[in-house]
């Protein structure tokens, strides 16, 4: 998914992130020992999962912020964000939780 053109700093950072991820994948592939390569790939996956959690938390907080600022119902938020009503409710629920409770279980 592309970032909006009005957010060039985000686009640049995501491009750099993609380059870094590709470099990690190349480095992992170059590890000669299979067990070490597996451990490195596992570490890479774990780090990516942490970043996915951070992104999901940010997205939920923004959705809750939009809902509160515009006094929207779940249906209104769903329409505003072009998502389902159920997904809007999930985002708002997660966005309302204190930061230390926002983590969701990641299945490896």
C-alpha cells in the first residue's frame, strides 16, 4: 500500500525501511550455517512483528482520535476510513486502551 503523496517524510522513511529489510534478507541468505541462518531469520521476523505492533497501535490511536474529534459513530468512522463497522469498533477499542495494554498477540 502506498503512502499519501502529501506525506513525503513517511514515504522516504518507508522506502529506507524496505531497502534495509532487503539488505537483512540478503545478509541472512549469506549465512553459511543453516542453524545460524534460521536463528537470524527468526530474529528478523521477531523484529518485523514488533514493528507491525507499533504500526497497528499507531493506526488504532489515530482512528480513535478521528472518531473523538469528529464525534463519529462506529458506522461513521467506518465510512470515513473505508473499513467495515466491525473493524472500526476494533480499532477504537484498541485505541482507547492504555498504551501498555495495546499489544496484541503475534503468531509466528
